[in-house]
């Protein structure tokens, strides 16, 4: 299982959302060609792991 990283300031638990930017965004969207609806596992580096469904891929961030 692969885990991807986003800093905790990009995690909005109250809204049930998180964002990937920079390297992780480019890796998932451009290299791995993940698409809307794909499931990924994200960690914030604080021992939290989130199972996420990609709902939107923008120019500079993945939601």
C-alpha cells in the first residue's frame, strides 16, 4: 500500500477534505495519472492516515 504526504495545515477534518500540492500533487496527477474517483492513502506525518477519494484535480492541487 502506498502512502502520500500532505502537511497537517492542508487537512480540514471538519470539512472532510484535504489537499495535495507541489511534489505529491505532481507525482499523483502527472506521473501516476490518478483520476477522479481513485482511492489514495494520505498521511500528515503525525501518525494520521486518511483513506481518500479524489474528487477534483486542479492545475496546482489535488482534492
